[in-house]
C-alpha cells in the first residue's frame, strides 16, 4: 500500500483495506516492511491503522481475536508507533 492509497482510504472504503506483505518476495515490501508501514501510515488515526493492519482481516475472516492478540503483541508494530515524529 502506498501513502497515496492510505490517504484515499475513505474514498476506497476503510473497511475494504487489508495490509498484506509478500514476504520474502522482493516485489513486496520486504526487507523494509516496517519502514514502509511507517511511511504509509504515519499520522493516520490509530483506530484506522488498526483496522487496516489487522482489524478488517479479523472481521472479514471471522478470526479469533483473543488467540491472535498475544501474537500481534509479540510481532508488532507497537501501538502508537505511527504517531511518533520521525523514524
């Protein structure tokens, strides 16, 4: 996802967006996925980032959020990290 697409999230439909990576294929964001996420999502409201980085996927596929929460806490990204001034 590009910054432009993130900025168009309300036109696209926030609930229609799910972050994906094509690890380990170089046409994806690997090995700079974290930086690309930051560049793309920096300054966007946390609830909208949460939806795009996992919430929409959980809802769409009816996944067990209680089982996924510890994994998300372990592998990140840190909640609030997209609001920091710079990386």
